[in-house]
C-alpha cells in the first residue's frame, strides 16, 4: 500500500511540476510573442482555466505528500518527504500571497479594460512563477530521492 501511495504521489506532483514548467518556459513565452491583444487574451483565458484547476492540484499534492510522510514515518527517506511537503507548503503560500492576486486581476482583462501597466504586471507574475517552479521542482526531486 505504501508503494502505491509513493508512486501516485510522485506521479501527481510530477505532472503538476510539468504543467507549471510548461507554463513558465513554453506557454507564456509563446503568448508573449503574439500581438498584444492575442497574447493578453490568451493569458487571461489561461488564468481562468488554470486558476480553477491548480489550487485543487496543489492541495491534493500536499495531502498526498502528508499521507506519504505519515505512512512512512519510521522508514528511511521520510525526512526528504517531509522537506518536500514543506516546499509544497511554501509554494501554496507563495501562490496565495503573491501570484493569485495578480492572476485574479489578469484573468478578467480584455483589450478594453486592461491597465496600462499590464505587461509589467505579467512580467512580475512570470518572475514569481519562476521561483515557484524552482520550489516545486525541488520538492519533486526530493520525492524522487525518497524513493531510492
């Protein structure tokens, strides 16, 4: 049972990392290269779509990591799992305090109502997102190391 929990947790967190990595290094650069209205509309749509899915994914990942840590408390590698959980908590806190407020504004922007500094706000979101991606990549790496 513990092995199944370890595999499911690693896959769920790994896919989440892949999506966030893709947003940072594939999707947003593509959208940024499009003409202003197209890129901004794409980011708004992405903010609405991913803004609805990612909170559930982050919390589910954290719950799975907590379950793994609890189930494997006396096993080798549990410290790595606990540290991964702490990093996921950090990513959730970062999201709530830093990224979600920007996303909540940006997901409602249209070419008619976006603020003059919308590009700067998106660049700030991107910079913060790079940090969050680094944090969740580190958490994922720790989970993989705990399997070894």
